[in-house]
C-alpha cells in the first residue's frame, strides 16, 4: 500500500465522529493502522468497520479520556495489539452552551476534564513509549477560542459564544503543546496543534449545516462559509506525515482566516 502513513500506528481520540472520524478514515487510506478511541462503542465500531470495508486497518478501543484508569487501559490494549504507538491525535473534546458567569462549576470541571485533562492523560501515558523508541508525533486539537477575545459589541451581536471553560481548556492545550514540544525534541518527539474554527460536525451543527457559533464566525472570518471535518483532517495528515518533519511546537489555524486574533 502506498501512502504517507504506511505501517504507522495511530491513536485518534474522539475518533467516532466529526473531525476524529474524518481523520481516522483519511489516515487509514494512507496506510496507517488506526485505533479509534471513543466512549461511543456503536459509533466507534461502525467507523472501524467502514475503514476495514475499504481495505484499511482499524480497531476500536473504548475510552473516556477524562478517566486516567481508562486511558491507561486503552493504551495498554493498543500496545498489545500493535506493539507500538507512532502518532497520537488528541481530538476528544466538547463544550457547554452556558457561559460565564452562569456556567456551573460542574460544567466548568467537565469541559476542562475532557479537553485539557484528557489531552494530558493521553500524552503522559504514551510518552514513555515514545521516549523508549526515540520517536513520536503528537498532534493536539485546540481551537481558535484559545487565542480569541471579543468586544462587548461583538459579544452582544453574537447569538452564542463558546463557554469560558472551553476558552480556558483550549488555551491550556496550547500552553501544554509548547511545553511538551520543548522537552520532546531531545527524544525526537514532535508536538504540534491545530486550531479549528467554524467546522460543521455533529456536535456543532444546529441543523441544515449551520454552526452553533455561526453568527460570531460570520462577523470575523475572511473566507465565506463553514469548514468541514475533511478540511481539518487534511491538516492533521500533513502534521502526522514526514512532510512536516522539521515542524514542532507550532499551531495551524483551520478557521477561514479569522481577521482579528486578539
């Protein structure tokens, strides 16, 4: 099989839908053995079967990335099946539809846990194996929320904004990406991140292809219209492949060119 990821063993968290699903299918087409980690077994098994029907190599592993015991068990299962881990895509995430100061502490904790803690748990668990192999590639899925601010007028004109917890979690992922890249270089481990913007997924689609934060994005984007999971998956493929071999500690926005990054 020809491709950019032939014989690479890849973990993709949140791989059962949206960006994770698109990345899993694309990586498999490029020769990777893809491990789909997700809490949704039915969806995860379905994506696995679709990849296999197309001639790809894929497995599903049940995992809630916000639970360290499940992360450790999942990574052990991947290692038992594949014998190694070459690439980790920390994609699992999510937010809530309430915002500061009305966001409840339980909502804050849940968003921080799945986004930031999950990224840390996964990275920390695969790290020793990558160090042992003196090779690894980690790609974190952050968000444009990590670097954006807004005026009171823009806020009032927007129907809805990402929650404060989501802003904080994704900013934390950015900082952790820089830190991990800084210590990973000596072990030949690259760590980068992408920042999606208005991407239509099952979690963000309010119906008819409209993004939940469409009003905000339409006032800030340079390019018209939303993006789609394949737009992000193609960027992930670049960062996962040898085409990006001399890139680490970097962030690529897939956001239609948001004009003001405050």
